[in-house]
RNA sequence: GGCGUCGUGGCCAAGCGGUAAGGCAGCGGUCUGCAAAACCGCCAUGCACCAGUUCGAAUCUGGUCGACGCCUCCA
């Protein structure tokens, strides 16, 4: 039985999809005006864990993620760069996809761009006006009338009457009846170039919240299972989505709201406005491996703040190396008899699954894996693991890696030069010419190749 | 001001009323020509603090201190 913490009810709930064995999942995607930083990527990592666990559990998941290519930032930045909105945002959209691939994040089934859904957004806004949930203003904008939607504030647990005027509201240049009302459509303003579309209210562009309401409903229907995003989206974004969607369709919209906590740097939220962020490329350029970054973002529970440090990346790499070392050894066992490990392997897999079923407790799940890993290493060391058992261990590893996605390793073929050096060293060792043997080992070390002398011969690994 | 989240060993982290998983680092040993990897052993009488409930509390309740987030377009 799977449990998730549902933000809207503030408690753990049993997960029951609307349709048996099928899950309709919508996750808030990037605004493509810049490269994603690893705080942004943590959200997508969490969603990848959720997606992988649902699939691991036998669900057929339909995953949709939006690409926000029209908002204040994409407009401003594209104009500054002198590129059209389309060319500008496409560049960062592709960079985003590259990041996903680098981190071994499973691709969503649909990536709708906001600019592809302008017509549908206008249609929905018309419905909201017809039903009395929205009104247009003199400057050609349309606002959602929060006072008309009685359930407003349920997700964020706020009383709309208490909403105070913050600094951001004062900056709002649009004409609305009440401060808490939010824009569905923004009338054309100076300084936005030719980035606007025709609408019944004149030229303009959509507000931010409406795109998610329209695009999620387009692909998943007016009532679907899970909607994810960072905690900062709870209010106002998701609260507004609920208001728009429920008001427009009269349906329930979303059953489970899952939100991930932030990634911190030096104890502070990583954000572009604070300029304290790292992009994935920054970390790769510092020599960190994609799998170590993936592991680091993955292993802290998604509702826990994650303080990012380079030490964590190093510790992650070491942990992955240990998993991979066991996997490698299992692949090289030829003993005919040994202890039966099926019981402890099944127990590990069961515990692994149970931990994840408990609101994606990945740290607990990893703990179960390492208990098993330690036992297997001990058996291998005592020559008590048969080839048959090793094969079942490898199978279990594959199962685990459906979630972790960090063990599979593509070994690059050795160049013949390196191959020859290893042969030369073997001869030097046979001749007890330790000086030459060490010289060769140091030379390979410089080429990022580490040698290990085992009873079965010398093996090499890439340095990590 | 309102609404929340969190404080567990040197670092990270599980734990959800029954006596502190796991990872990283460190220390001692085995193996090795020396290493590396792996193995064996050691590493929190205590979970921010103070009260309380209970046979029993890291876990529940109240309070104190500290950190962080959201409060109109940030993942």
C-alpha cells in the first residue's frame, strides 16, 4: 500500500488512483529563460523518483510537464538578447532536456509549451467570465475574482480575507478590483515588443497560472491523480490553478498534491535572484560525475530541506562506487556452490519497496540496500557465494537501479596503449621489478585509471 | 503580523511509544611487494533545551531557544 503526504490535507494518505493501475501525473516544469540550477533540478529529481517508483510498482504513468515559454522573464530576457521569443526559449528548452538526460531523469510523455495553448487558454478564460468567476478591466486584462471562489485558500491553508498587501502587489501595474485577484490575461503593455496575441479583450498574453490549468486538463482530463511542484508553488500558483480549474470545469481537478522542499546553499535557499546557484554544467566542469549529482539530489527525502555541499557529492560518489564494486564482483563469480542468499535478497527488496511506499522514504530504502550489500561483500570475501547466487544478486541490483538509476556503468573500451601498459606491469611484477611496476601504475593513475591487484588478476577502473 | 517546516554522532541521514538503521570521514587489524579495493573490529547511556503524560519518550503534550520557507507570477 502506497502512502503519500498530501499537501491539501496536510497528512499522509493512502494512494488510490482514479483508474486502476494507471496514474495521471502533472508536474510543474521550467520557465525557460536561463539554465536550470540544481535547486530546480532537485524538483525534477523528486518527480523522477515518484515516477520511477510508481512504474516500479506496476503503474502505467501518464506524465505531463509544462514548459513556460511566455512570462515576464522570458519576454524581458529575449528582448535583451535580441532574439525572438521562440528562438530564445527553444535554446533553454533544449538545455533543460540535456540536463534531464544527464541526470538520467525519465522523460515526461508530453512537454506542452504555453505558447502552443493560447487559444485553449482564451477559451477557458471566456468560460470563467461567463460563469462570473472573472472580469475584464479597461486595460484589456482579465482577472480571476477570488471572492467568488469560496474554497480559495484550502491548499495553502490561508484565509483570503487576511491576505495582506506585500511588496510584490505594489509592483503590479494592472488594474484589478481587489488586491488578491490574479491575472488570467494581461493586456499588452509598452516594452513587450511584438510578443502578444489577439483575444476578445484585445492584444495581450496569458497569465502564468492559467497555462497549467489548461494544459493539464487537455492531456489528463479535468480530474487527475497527482500534481507536483516545489513548495514555493503552493501559493499562489497551485492555489490559483485549483480556483481556475474547479471554477471552469466544476470538477475536482487534482486528488494528490505533492510538493518538494528547497535545496539550500550555506543554509539559504538557492535561487537565481540571490545569485547563489550552481547549474549542472558548473558541477560537471568541476569534475563531479552526473551519477554522484543524481544520487546527492535523490537521497534526501523530498520534503526535507537539502543543504548542498561538495562534500555531499564526494560522499555520494563513494557510496555509488561501493554499489558498483559489488555489482562488478558479482559479475565475476564462478564458484559452483555457496550459501543461499535468496531469503535475504527477497527481504531486502521487500523492505526497499516498503520504505519507498511510505511517502518515498529513499534514505530508509538505501539503508536496507546497504545492509544487504555489506552481507554480500562478506560472503564473497569468505568464498561463500556461488555463481548462481551472484546472478540472483545481480538481478536484485537491476531492480534497485530501476529506482536509483546510478549503478549501470558503461565502461569505455581500453585503448591498446593502456592495455599494453597493464601487460607490461604484470611482467614487471613477475620480475619483482617493483620500481617499474609502480611507475606504470602512477602513469595510469595520471590517465585516470586505477589498478587493483586481486587474486584473480589485475583489474582497472576509471577514477571517480 | 499570518501560515508552515525543521533541530539525531566529526559530516549526512533513518526512526512514527519498546530501549539509536545506513552512508561518508576516522582509528586498529587481515590481505598486498607496497598500494588500492574488500573483509574483521571500534566509533551517540543519548536524539536543541526545560517541564509533563506513560511501566517505558528521539518518538506524544506544553513551553523555551535556534534555523529556514511562503504570504500575488521562484522548483
